């Protein structure tokens, strides 16, 4: 039997649902034909379809090692790496195939998808243009092109998504993207028509349910913006995920008591569901019901995973017991050494207890800095004018720190405007200056342990407070560094009450009684403030004029 025949026989077993037999047949074939690249690629496809991604990747990479120009194996490996959340590695694998795959539309499409997921948007735009030139009417190419256009806030996004919908009729993910693109253009009623369709025809899809709530909120439906969840949860087959999504949007607009009540109803159906219980504990705490939260924590005393330990530490802080909080959070940090929330809460516990380790964590010189951006007045003016335009159709988002303000959608630095490219370059220069002023590397410290690793901007947005508003105290759990750069600053920052000032280290109300801010930073247009993401941060409210910022997270890119 040839390698091709062996692969076909194994694939036939797989098509009949005989997974174990198919796996054994592929293993025998691989042993008999260890140098056959196409067989290894076929075996990889089998394992990929079965969800065994690590095994699939190993086989695709083996096929490439045997036949470095085997485009199919390279594309398959890149898709697998995307599923494994390793897009930069996928790009690195695809680049050497460029010469062999120059006329292969699928290669360019997958490369564009990988570059987009790796946040290399400019190269992704070049790659998807190659794919579209080779495959102008391909459903998958049009889908990828539309997704990239949405993420870049391309002025052509609506048109490109409409074109993709003609080739992918009924695709709920495309309709979801279409709703977002319409909302960015200010066509909110049309966007709501799209999400109404999603809620009606894909009622269990939580992303669609949450977007519908977000758009209803943006349209001014403050009272009943999430009431569509009521009907969905009453439907047969609505599982805990729908209830959790409902509570996500309620918590996102600070309706924590309502969220806790909804979760109590869900737990009456699924009393032993750990995710529902943990969500209710967090909602109760945020609603100021720490004793009730503790009762529930005690009922789930056997839960000792990191998320539960962090919840125990958080609630102990609310109850004024920093030593018990520290003990739980220390266990959480052992399980997840870089966990931002665990470190942020630990700092509060140490400060409440007078523990000198707080100074090591957040008190060292250089951890908080305000740096002038290397931009001339004309560049600053052009960036400011662009940012103001971008806020034209934005609204106050759900689940973000801004209160009574607007926030841009998507990744700001994914956009194509030259002003934003110049801003990103200036921010990277300021980041390098910040890094140079940090204390020495320290493997035990959540920031300094990664002091000398490559850094990258991850997530970027602009926020405008127009006449009123503030940022609630919060942390960015996926960041290494957090930031605020200033573009419009109201005159009242110089008033005695420090309106509009950035406060670092000041926890949310009720979380750590008796603690205040460690740093209060006066906003100054044209400057950037950088600080560890493990510091709670928020702002004092303004009462007049406008305050506009650009913020982003920094992550270690290895």
C-alpha cells in the first residue's frame, strides 16, 4: 500500500466517525512512510478536525521540515497556530513560503489573518490586497478583507462587509461585524436592526446578545437596554453562559445589585455551577454586600483555583481583613505569578497592613513617570484634530472605566491615518525613555521581571470627557504597563480640587477602606504618563470643558 492509499484509508475511517481506529491507522502509516510530507499533512488535518491542535501542529511542522515548499502544510500550520493564539509564530512560519506561494490566494489570506491577529495591521493590509487580487470573489477572502477593514476602522468597512455578505449569506459573524461598522458610522438604527436579527435567529450566541445591549445603551435605552436577555433565558436550552452574559452587561454599567439578583435566579436552576457562583460573589461584593459574598464563598470552600483565591482576597479586603486577603492572594500568585489583579489587590493588603513590601512593589523610583512626547506643535495639533473627529459617532461604552464620556471603538493604532502612525512612533520613543529609567531587573517583581524583554502596545483607544465625567478606579488585567497621554486638558485642572487629575493607587469605593491615592498627576497636553498595570487608577471628575486622552496597554511580546 502506498502512502497516499494509507492516508485515504485512515481518512475513510475518520469520515465514518471511527476516531480511534483512524488515529491508529494514521500512526501505522506514519511509521511505514516517515519521509512522506503529504501523509504527515493529511494526518495533521485529521487531528486538527478532531481538536487535537498540538498534535496537528507537530505533524504540519514535520511535513514542512520534509518539504519546505509544501504550501498546504504551511498554511495549515499557520491556521493551527492562530487557534493556539500564537499569530506571530504563524507569520514567522509563513514568510519563508512567500516565493513558492506568491500566486496562492489562500496563502495570502491566511497570512493576512495571522498578521492581523498579531496586530501587524499594515502588513496585513498588503497581504489581503494580494489575496483579493488573486481571488476577488472568494467568500473566505472577502470575509477576511472585511474583518481587517472593520478592525482598522477603514472608511470602506461598511461597503466591504456588504460585499462579503453577498458571498457569505446568513453568516452571523459577518452580520455582527456589519452592526459594529454601521455603529461606527453613526448609523445606529441600522446597526440595531442587525443585532435584532442576531438575537432573533441566533438567540444563544452571547456575543450577539451583548452587542445588542451595547447598541441599545448607546441609543439611550438606559432602563431596558438588557431586557432582551429576559426572554432568551426563558427559552429551552438557554444555558448558564447566557445568564453570565446578561450579568456582564449589567455589571458593565454598575448595576451590580441587579446582576447579583439575576445570578441568584440562575443559581436556583444550576445551584452547583461554579462560574455562576463566582460571578454572583463578585457582583455581591461590588454591590456592597460583602457579608453575603462571604457566605457564598464559604459554601464553595473546596474551590481553590486562582480566580477563587483572588475573589477570597478581594472580599477579605472589603471586610477589612488584610492578613487573610494577603494569604489568599499569595496562593493565587503562586498559581499565576504575573496575575495583575492578584498583585493589585496584594498591594492594597500590604498598604492596609503597613507591610513594607508595598514600597518594593510600587514605591521604587521610576515606576511612575510623566514624559513629554517628542512631537512638534503642528503634529500635536493634527493628532488632536483627528482624535476629535473620531469621537463624532462614539458613545459611552459598556464595561469600561469611563463614566459620562465617549470611547473610540477598536484598536486606535490599527487605523491607517498618518497622524496615528506618528503618534504611535512618539509613544514608542517615550516607552524607551521610561524603560531606561526603571530600576534594575528583578525576577520576583511583576513589572521588573519583564523589564528587559521586548515590549509591544496592545490595545489602544481614545476617551473624551465633554463637560463632565470621570474614570472609575480600575486596573487593566492584561497589561504590563498602563498609560494616559493628554490631548485636551480643561483649565479647571489648576483649581484647588484637582479636577481631572489622574489618581494612582486609589482603590474603588469600599474595596480597601482607609486608603487613598499614592500619586495624583496633573494632566498636561502633549505628555504621557506610564505606570505599572498593577496600580489601580482613575480620575477626579471634571465639570466643564473637555478632557481628551489616548491610552494603551503595554505587554511583553515574548
